[in-house]
């Protein structure tokens, strides 16, 4: 088994090949994020502590944290998980991964130095490898160099000087990253300017709205006044027309009243005559009704007997 050991303090990395079965038996059954004492690997690693960070099996499938098995499994994965990088948003795919428990099928085991021992390890702790690329964010630069907010971060950016290639006449320019989230006086002034413009836009919008409402109110008031004047003019024209035809109207009204009184008197006289005729007619009608009642009874009896004779006449032929 190969042990890929990295030292985060110096940036160095080294591969250690372990073939001793006794040594490997002490590494088996360990999980990711567990620690191994340096004495297990040899006396030269005394005092060191190694932490397991991952690994690959003989077919190249990676170990995945949280899968509590030594065997290989197929999991349905989505974006945001380890061992899978989706090509489209929301894409899911079933992938083969190795469990987080170290077993004999592991070919390469990745570890880091969690604690440094007394001695130096050749190729790991004996020299420091400078960082090729440094942090870009202002807060991370401050954390790396233990800076205060008052310190100028631009002086501590890690600069990289490319090597001069064959055939180049001039030395290439040094490369340094652009600091992100850097607060400068220019940035503060720009933000203040933007806020001022925003306040001006808000005030202008309020003033425009107030002006519009005032104009609308004035237009409505003008419409109401125009309508009121129009109605008042119509009313005055109607009154003037009535005044001009005032004499003719009074004579016509008196004539109408006289005609109405004569018609009422004639109607009252006709009603009295109808009452007198109605009383005499009522007496005659009562006498006629009594006579009809007395004469109506005899015919009813004859009508009842006539059918009986008819019945007898019908029965005679049968005898």
C-alpha cells in the first residue's frame, strides 16, 4: 500500500510504500478522519501523528466519508456532494465509490501530518516550499499575515515572478492577484456618491408624484366648475323662458280650472240620476227573480217525468 503523506506546514508531499503485513494490519479498520501514531510506520516517525484524509482502491474509485463499509457501493449523487461534479443544474447520477473504512483493497491512502515529532523527515519537514499562489481576499490576507484593519493589505500580496524563457529579450512582468473585497477611500467615496444619487432619485420621485396629484386635483376642480356653470346657465335659460310666457300661462291655467269645475258638476248630476234609476231597476229585478223562481220549479218536475215515459216506450217493443 502507498501512503501519500502531506505536510500542511511546509507544503511538501511524499509517498511512502508499506509492504509489511503487520504494519498494514494496524492501519486496516481505520476510518477517514481518524489518527494513526507515527510509531506504527517506523521508528523515524516517532512523535508524529498522521490523520487519514481519503484514498483510492486498486481500480481508482475514491473513498467517501460517511459510507461505513470497506466494499464498493453505487450511490445516487447530486451536486454539492463529494466524488461527483454535475455538468448541469439539478443533474443526478449513480456513481461507484469506496467506503470510508480502510481495507486490503485500498491502493493509495492519503494522510496529513497532524502533529510534528522531534526529528525532521526528509522531503516533508526539512525545507519549506513557498506558496505559488497566495490568497486574494483581503480578510484572508490579513489572517495569513496577522494584520490589523489599519494595515495596508496591498503591501502583503504574494507576487510571483515568472522565469525568463529562451528567446525572450525582456524579463516578464511580475504577476500578482487582484485583491477582492478591498475597502479603499475610492470605494468609500463611490459608495457615498451612489447613495447620494439614490436619495436624489427618491426625492425627485416624491416631488413628481406630489406635482402630479396637485395637477390632477386642479383638473378635477376645473371640470366640476365647468359643469356647474353649464347647469346654472341651463337653469337660468329655463326660468327666463317661463317668465316671458307668464300672461298666457295664467289665462290658460284659469280656463283649465273653470273647465274642470264644470266637468265635476256634470259628473255629480249624472251620478244622482244613475242612483235613482238603479233603485227602481233593482225592485223590478227582484220581482222578476221571484217569478222566475216559482215558474222554474214546475218545468223541472215535468222534465224529470218525461224521461221515464221515454223509458217505458223503449221497453214496449221488447214485450
